[in-house]
C-alpha cells in the first residue's frame, strides 16, 4: 500500500520551497547527462573516426577560396582538438565529470560547426566540378 503523496505529488501545481525541491532532486537517481557519464565503447569509434578523417582532410584537401579556407582550417583544428581530448578522456583512469562534460560539449560543437561549414564547401566543389570542362578547354 502506498503512503500519502510527498513532495511535488502532494499538491499538484504548487511550487515547492527551493530547499525541498533541491533535496528531492538530489534524492532521485542521477541521469548520465547529469553525471557526465557516457558509454566509452560506443564513443571510442567516434573519436577515432574524427581523428582519422581530420588527418586525412589536412593532408589531402586544401581549399583555395580564402574565406572558405579559413573556415575549413578552423573546423579541422577544432576537430583535431576534440578528437585528442576525447581520446585522452577515454584513456584516463579517472572519472572527472567536468572534463567528461567539456569533452562531450567539444564534440557537439565540432559536429555543429561541421554542419555549418560542409554544405558551403560541398556546394563550391560541386560548382567547380560542373565548370571543370569549361576551365580545362579554356
């Protein structure tokens, strides 16, 4: 048999005092996002892939357009740093919540920046490929 409702269930719609709400928040199990936890086995291939793809792009893909080149270089630097930090965190024996969270945020920021930069780059490459026969003939 359940006892009387407590906390937020006692008076639906009523705000709890801040200290009571905080103690209830601390009493419930923490989610992975709150603890900075992650699945290292699932994340390792992501970090390895970013490192590999970044190194390949740095060695084989130069962007001649100055504006896009700066943006591309910044993305590659951010990707390299995110991959290094991810690899370092995964190789660490400690569980530092702040460091884990910062690393995950860094990976997210890298993906977000890539989502902004890559469409412009691929558009330019597509345009260049379409115009290549004209440039070659001229």
